[in-house]
C-alpha cells in the first residue's frame, strides 16, 4: 500500500502513497492500527459533518458497550484534560462550551491582537536578520504563535517558556500507537499544565483582567458557566491547536517555497492570504483526523459498523484531483481552494482567523521590502511523527 506513518521516507513525502490509496478505494482497512482509511476529499468533507461519527463515544456509550478497552487508570490526567476540551466534546456539551468560549474569543478579540501580532512578527524577523540567519523554526515560527496565545490567555511573560514543552508532550499522544514513555510524558505535562492554569484562574477570579481567561470566567448563558475543568481544557486546547498548525505551516511552507523558487519570486504580498491557504493545502500540517463510528455508515460499497474508527486523511483529501485542479502543483494564486486543513462541521477550528492573521504577519515580515531574500542552508529533517507533521529545523540565511 505504501502507507507507513512510521517510515521516515513516507513522512517526508506521503503524497505518492495517498495517490495509491485514492486509486484503491474510498474506505480501506488498515490492520496496523485497526482503522478505516478515508482518502478522498468528498468523503472526508462529508464525514467531518456527519453526526454518526464522533471524536468521543462516551456521551452515548460506555467503553464496554462500544467494545473498547478503557484507557489505563494511570493515564487519567491526560484523558480528563483532553476529554473536556472542545476538540473531543460532542453535543450537547460541545455546543454549550463552544458558545461560551465564542463569547470570549470573538472576531473583535482577534482584530485587537492584529497590531501586536504584526509587531511581534517584525521583531522576531529583525532578530533573525541581526543574527544573519538561524533556525526559522525556533527563532520565528515557534515564538510568534506561543507569544500570541499566551498574550490572549494572560499568561505572564516570565512563565511562557513553560508552555511549548508542555504542549509538545501532550501532543505526543495524538500520534499513532504512542508508547508508554510518550504517555507518561503526556500525563506529567497534563498534571503540571493543569495545576498552573488552576492557579492562574484563581488569580483572575480575584482580579479579572482583559485576557481570555477572565472572559471565560465571566462567560455564561442560560445553561450555566464553564466548569473549572472545561476552562483548563479550553486553555490547553487553545495553546496546542493554536500554535501547532501555525508553526508547521510556517516551516513546511518555507520549505515548499524553497523548492518552488519561481513561485516564491512571483509571490504577491497583496495576495498573501491566498498564498498562505495554498501552502496549507499543498502540505497540510495536520495529516489525519480520527473519528469513532457511533452508528453504522456506508462509504461507497463498504459498510463500516458502529464501534469502528475511521482515519480521515486530510493530506490526501487536499491533493484529490476530483476536487482540486492540478492538485500536485503549487499555485499561490489558487482561487478555488476549500482545503480541509482547519477541519469542517462542528469541530471547525475556532482559531482559524487568528492562525491566518499570524501566518500572514510571519510570511509578510520575512518578505517585506528591505529584508534580504532568505536562502536555505541545508535540507531539513522531518521530526518523528505523522499525524502532526513538521520539520525538526529549518536553517536559513539571508
């Protein structure tokens, strides 16, 4: 099949294998993880909106009823943290929490952050320029979204260095077949991050500010307020989801541009947001999104029973020729580009407008007049991991 998420060559370029998958069918059983792979755009898009699938099944079934084993008790801190966040909740809990979070995380909030995002992007690029180059990942791509989310949440500047390591350890559990060492790191990070946020929430209850945590404390509707655990899980999700995609789109995007110098040379800064969407489509930061089958579904000629798990292949869907003209061609002015990198349906990324703002600021600062062109120092390595796919480093010079 060619689909092997633990193979470095596949991770570096999964797209030929996706082409094979699409040719083989619409739903393909994959024995290695006991999942059904779904590679076509139309199916992935439809299933993201299909309420017969869910990120969790526990709102309807017990583990036993669903034919699944409960996770080990020692992993509980991770699952409590993850299970109470927007990404893994299903209705009615999802609708209630999203409505309350949306009251605090508004388009106006994002617009108010815009000047700070652009200033921070310029400052980080200025540092890279002063150094004559360096690792684009650690100097620009990571610090920008982490600082923005920390500013949004109201995390003091002195504590911000804690956030990225916690996030990285927690996100390790989203990979396929994580080992026990990965699980232990995720549990430890879940405990430490939760304890930190519990203290921060207590401080904001005493002295509210203009930050998102204060807004979450104040948010309420006819169904009540957010519980403390929901607030903690929401904050962790905003950090994890709010920077992983941005970081990987930045470095993966620049690696793509270095391999397409003619596209880089012709990039129009007036159409930068269009270019950013094309970079997200062309090399998707989130390659796979898993869902549980809550009621039997049919995909083509295949009936997938309740209790099964499907793996929606975003990277394959975004290169599907049935939806995108010349999908393997990078086209930075592509007008018709409904890529699925931010998801769809009730789990569509709440932070998509902020991510786009950060990405246009980052690319814009690096491409601005007066900034010399970037040059790749050496071909980058891909880090281990397939679901959240990114480079280990991206060394550049001017």
